[in-house]
C-alpha cells in the first residue's frame, strides 16, 4: 500500500525557516517524480515544486522560487522541502504527492498534509 | 505560465442529474496534459482523469473527460450523493504546473 506521511509543520515567525519531510513507503521511491502542493485555509490547490527521480531536475512556482528548495534522499525514501524567508502568505497545508511516473505526470497518491502557519 | 480558469465557481444540482464542469487554459496545454481531481472536506485530492480523457484506476465510468488545446470538460453523467465535492483541473505539461481555482459541486 502506498503511503506518504508529511511532517515538520509548525508555527513560525515571518522571515523564519522550516524543513518539511515526507516519508514514502509501498512503492519504489526512486522510480518516481515527487511534488509538493499547498492549500491555504479555505482556498484552492497551489503547486509548489517538483523533483525528478534522481534529484537532477527541480522546478518551482514563481511564488516560492529563490526561497524554497526541494530535495530527496532515495536511500531513505524521503522527500524534503526547505523553506526560507517565510511569509504570512506561505501559511497552508503542505501536501507531498507522487507522480504517476517519472517526468510530466499527474499525481496519483497524496499524503494527508502538514500544516505550516507563518505568524508573529 | 499557463493560467487555468474553471467555471462555474459553484454548481448546484440534484442526485441523478448530469454535471458539466469547464476548465479553460490561457494557452494550449501540451499533449493534453490535463487532469481532474476531486477533493472532499478534510481529505487530500483524488485523481479522477488524466491526459484529458483517461480515467484513473478505480474511477467509476460516470466520470468522463474531454477537450484539447485550451478547452476541457469534466462530465459526471448521473450524480451520486458521494460526488458532491470540489473539483480541480490541473495542467502538468509545463512548468510552472497549475491548478484551476476549483468548482464546488453542491446538492440542490
């Protein structure tokens, strides 16, 4: 059974940093592109970032480019999101999602999310 | 950057009726890399349709997708009580990937 479990969400002050983690199981992690997607309270979905199977390619939404860094450790079946220079508008539930394959694919499995609150 | 606009914002229908949801892209979506997701309160999104018209594993055949280029449609042929939720379209063929703002399907 595919499982994605996010962690690391907390309350942080504006300008602060945070690292989110996503532990994956039930599939061959290094065969798949992985993504972060966020959802502000009561709002829609916003794609944040993707990383290729080997970490060699990464892409970001304009809203987080230069502040967030996606990475993965295939030996630990884990995905990460380093978030720096946090802003109040980064407050959201952050989902880890698995691509259907490597490359440009939709997302067939999602975690339950971890809540990041940026507030003074 | 491709912007997706969904309409209507809210759709009020009764069980058994047909639902038609629209997603319009600001520029052509390459290779029909267009997906639809369903999200219920307190749950993660669920993939329904990918490649504009292919149903994901386990999705009932009352759900169908169509369209190409800039205009895409999700149709639910006969609404079941469990279909009332928020629906999002997504383009995944280019970066930055994008979701539409969602259509809320509510019980009339």
